[in-house]
């Protein structure tokens, strides 16, 4: 979003960015998540929601379909809700408990 050169450079060097290192602990994963969330919060707080993105990874995602910080935030909210729903469905298959039942 911000065009941070260090982040852009890391994209070319990290083939397994979504994989945990063997032996990673829950605490390490959550600490890293919190640290990355703090960086994102700072970038969002310092940005105009309607400003165009400073950079887009064409080689990873093709032509831009998100054009502003507002677009990115709405996308993140949508993806988070979707994946939380998937996780809840998986949990329901494990323990059978249902949290929200519409009749």
C-alpha cells in the first residue's frame, strides 16, 4: 500500500511467506501477527483512505483491482469475514456446536 521498498524487495525473496518455520510456537506466531498489525495500523492511520495506492504487485496479482486504501481495507474485512466463516465451519465439524442458527 505504501510502496515501502524493503517490503517490495522481500516479496521477491520469500517463496514460503505463509509457512511457519519448523518448531514455531503459538506465542511466536501471535507476537509476529501483533507486530505486523501494529505496522499496518500505523500505515493506515497515516494515510488518506481515498489516496491511490503507492504500489501494486502486478507480477503477483495482475492488473490492479484495488485502487485506494479504502478498497484495500474493504477487501481485508471481506477476506477476514470469509476465512473466519470457514474456520467456524471447520470447528463446527469437529465439536458439533453451532453459534448462530437461523430458523
